[in-house]
């Protein structure tokens, strides 16, 4: 990289850190014009495209990075971002393929395990989801999202309200306004046969988001409430 390119690259990094993604793309264009072609530059371009909503352009760029070198940190970051983008498209097979690369290389991040756990849960492979969600807690034991994921998986898988409650309440107590934690607490109450509390919590979750699953759980709690009156 020549001296002018080095100056441009410094501005790219500065713009990237400031989340000025349009500026990143313009500067990266200048670097590419000067024949600077490496994985870091392509990753910064792909991530900026993703942040600007241009995922159809970001995906092939990320794919090329992964194909060229499967060992570097930039490659692992690219694989993880690809996994996330394929999850958003409900393409779980491609998501698993890329996320598995980070897991195989033992990349030190909870993200691939969290996303693989989500996929396993959605595909009703609850034992596998349990394995991945437990792994996330080895990175961040207090993380509310990771605790909630593990607890909710226990609820659906084993309906173990005691064990699930330990993790779900740990998440909820950190952020009582989070819709996912409210939903989990509501379903925990329902399975614990605390129908009144379940109905209240699920109604609150539903007021925050008109979600199909939350609505289904709320209707179940509502019916159970009318029976017990």
C-alpha cells in the first residue's frame, strides 16, 4: 500500500468507527481504484453496505472473503455476518454452513453459538440448542439475552419451570421492558399454572409487539383464565 493509500485507509477506518458508511464506501472506492485489494478493505465495504441496507451487494463480497482465506479474523467476522444475513432470509442451511466455520476455528465470540442455538431451537432441535446456548454463557455469564435464550429453550423443550426460571428471571431483572424477557416470564408463569400473572405479562408483551407466538400464548392464557374463574 503506497503512502497516499495509507492516508486514505486511515480515513476509511475513522469514518467506519464514526459509522459514516456512505463515506466509507466512497473512500474504499478510491482505494480499489489504486489497486488496493485485500480482505480488510472488502469487509469494511461489505459491512457498510449491510448497514445501509444493501444486503444483496454485501453477501457476495462476504462470500468471496470467506472463500479466499478461512483462517483470519476478518474471515471469521465475514462468516458470522453472513450467517446472520442468511438467518434474516430464513436460509438456515447457508447460515449454519458459515457459522460453523467460526465454531470449527474456535473463534472467541459468543455470536456464532447464539445464532446456531437460535436455528436449532427454530428447527426444534432443543438438545442442540441447549448446547449452543450454554456455550454463549461461557463468554458472558450475565448477558440477559443469552440467559433468556437458554431459559426459554428449557421451557419449550422440557417445560422445566424451576431451571428455566433461574435464567429467565436473571434476564428479566436486568431489563424489565424487553419484550422477549416479558414474553418468557409470561410463558413461565403459564406453565407454572400462575394463569393470572401469565395473562398480565403476555398482554404486556403483546402491547409492545403484535407477534404471532406471543398472541398465541396470550390467547391460551386468556382461555385458561376464563376456565379457572
